[in-house]
C-alpha cells in the first residue's frame, strides 16, 4: 500500500496522464476513488486540488473545469494525436523493423497519450501490402554500427543471401567482411551501412537487415573517408544500392514524367527542353540492372540518348528478357 504525499502526487500524475484528455476529464471524486480502490491511498478534495496545483507548477499542462465539482484533464502533451498517428504509420510500414518490434514500438507510442485516444489510434491504423523483415537483431546491429562510426573503428560481420528455394544462407560460405563504416543510409525503406570495404577496395553499401549476426567492432582504426566524398551525390547515383559503373547519361523523357524524375534525382537535377513533348535529363547514375529496370518500367517514355555503351547494355538486357519469354 502506497502512502505519503510524494507517492500520492505521483499517482495523481499517472492517473491524469493515462486516463484524461479534453473529451475525458476526471472529477475530484473520481480521482479520489481511483487512488483508494487501485492504489490504497486516501485523499481529500482539498488535497487533490493542492496536489494538482503543484503538478501545474512542475510543468504538467492540467486544465481545470470549474463547476459544482471540479474536473481535470491533461491538455498539451509531448506529441499530439496526429503526430502519434504519423509515428505509428511509419513504424508499421517500415521494412527495417520486424513485426514483433513494430508491435512493441506501437504499444509504447500509444502510451504517450491517454488510454481513450490510444484506442482511437489503434483502430485507425492500417497498412497495405506490408512487408516486414525477420532479422530480430536489427536494433543491436544498428546500435553497434553507430558505435563503430562514432569511435572510428572497423566492423566485421557475415552477410546472408537467399537460394532459389528461398533458403537463407551465409554469403560466400560464411566469409567475414571487414568494413570501415562511415554512414547509415535510409533508402527505399531499408537501412544500409556505407563504408570502405577491404575486400572490394572501394566504398560500398550493405543492407543492414541482411547482416547475419551483430557485427564485431574491431580495434583497427577505420580507413579515413576521402575528403572529396559527397554522400548526397553517391546516394543519388546508387539506385537502391545496386552496384554498377558510374557514368553520366542523357535521357529523353516524356513531359508527363517530370515528377518521377524529380522524385528519383531531386529538384536540382539538370533538365533541358528536348521538343514540345519531351525533355532531356543529364545525370550521373550507376549503369546497373536496377537503373535499366527503372527506365523499362515507363514503357518507352524514357529513352537513353547517350553514351552508346549504356544504350547497348540496355538493349542487350531487353533482348535477353525477350529470349527468356520465348523459351
């Protein structure tokens, strides 16, 4: 059984925070009954009023509705319901956070408002075609990588991939990769770690949720990040982190596709009028299957103008796909 002013005022804060909002105030008698029935604490009407005044001085935004029997509710909180809804939607839709972790986070977010408002958040939350990862170590992996970045240390880890039978296996027979991590990158709803790879002798990226176990932070200092490295330019050209030859391309795009080009390359991308029906884009990309697949998805409304070797690669990819269909 709790007793004393200190415990009483803390329980009053808990009751007001968890159970009240502008549509659900509690009267003095209701607060007294909850204290007695649930926490074994006795209180008087004047005691409740005095304690709430102290909570106001402390910073809790309690509104008093004056009537024959005063009622109270917490008004402004750290997050309003609209902000909490956005947070919940982001957690539920995330391809980085597993289903179990998503449920845990949503429950914690709902505790940032009153019980009644939390119920409304839960009823309204829905995501279409949600795809979630299965790597439950994702939190530990991200924390370890961040620690390595902050301390300028290399990391060692194993990476996994899938066979044609959807079996998860360690890549390259369990090879241990060594990397100097520089950044955590969020792209296409996935986390990537970007850094210098000893094996590849260049800056590369790895999908964080495909790291097999929590990386080991070594005592070896990270290779210094090149002074001329531009993270924004790199991420724009990588296209969801698929590797390929970096090259400047010219694209002819139908006028209706400007919004898609800006979504992909940003508002600062170089565009020029080509004719009345199309415009030209000049941009650095990685000439990879992902880039070619992006172009192919617009069904001829984007054409590669130059360079010739990239045009040839694209045509060869289309030709090989047609051959597969004809088998």
